């Protein structure tokens, strides 16, 4: 069965070529660009003619706009910092050749942070729904970390995406701060008042969760760094809510 690969992106020169090489087997590659100012689109044109450009509102909104425009019923959606290894490609081809009854499939991710494989730290069971039917699935309307919703059955693939999460500390901090601003939009209606519980206890528990409960200490310095910045992201979420209300 034919498949469309959808790639949402913005200023991904560093990642684009390697990603496109890993999905060049697809029947259609659709690049959904948010008006990049680097060479992202130039590189994309080497691999596909299907390049759509649209102003970015949030991740779910961008993806839901793109999904109905796919030519084929089955879609594999990949972010620019992800790669589809040959084993996963082969499994996807095998699954689709058997005309599956499922509407979508979970795919695990093998996460790398600054080039190091993260085995614990809360990332060990990371999985996302990325293989799905165009007409049966959409992303939930959330500003950040939206997942696919569907009324159909959801399966799970054995092989994993390779996910190169963050290049360096600056990249990690920038992304966490951006996520904090977006997640503040989702959490504000559920947070009548920002208190010390939100500013201190919740971040402290997030650190404890990633470093102790999720075995981040086994990842060494990387695990400590991840746990600290995840806690920082929770703190910044509620700081953003408080600042939004002041304005």
C-alpha cells in the first residue's frame, strides 16, 4: 500500500538531508515548512516537489492542516530531528502489505541527547503515534505535546525511530522554554491560582520523578542534566501563567 511521509519543519538545515535520505523510499514526501530562513527548503527540493508553506500556530494545528492534503491513505509523520532506520522501514512495509485493520500504530523512539543514547531518565518508554490512516486520525487540539486521537484500534510496531533530541544545552534550554510558554496556554484554564505548590513542589517532584523514579541517575551526567531541565520546564510553565495574568 502506498504511503505519504509528512515532515513539519522550520530552519532544519542541520537535520533535513539525513532525514530525507531515511525516508526517500516513500511514495510521497510532503514537507510542511513554516517559512524557513535557512537552506531547509532548498535541501527538501532535492528529494520532493511537494513542499507546502504555512505560518506556524502550533504543532497540532500545523499537522492537522497538512494531513488531509496527503495523496495516500497511510501517513508516516516524522519530525526533522528523527530518522527512520532500515529495520523500521521494512516493518512498516510489511505491516501495510498485509492491509492492517488498525487505524494507527505506536512507534517507540531511541532518544539521543548531545550524541549520547539515553537509556533511562523517563525516556526509556518513549513512544508516539506516527503511522496512521489519513481519514481516521487527527491530533488533539493542544498547544504542545498533542497526540493522535482516533476511534479505531491502535497497534504497536517493534522497531523504533531514532530521535536526536537536542544538539547542546542551549538548544535544550531554548526548546524547554518554548514548550513552557506553549504549555502555559494548556494549563492556565486548569490553574485558578499559581501558588508555591506550582512553583516549587511540582518542579521538585518532576526532578525526583526523572532522576530517581525513572532511573535518571543511571544515565550519569546526562540523566542529571535532563532531570534538572525537565524540572525547570515545569517551573517556567507556571511562571508564564502568572506573567500572562499580570498582562
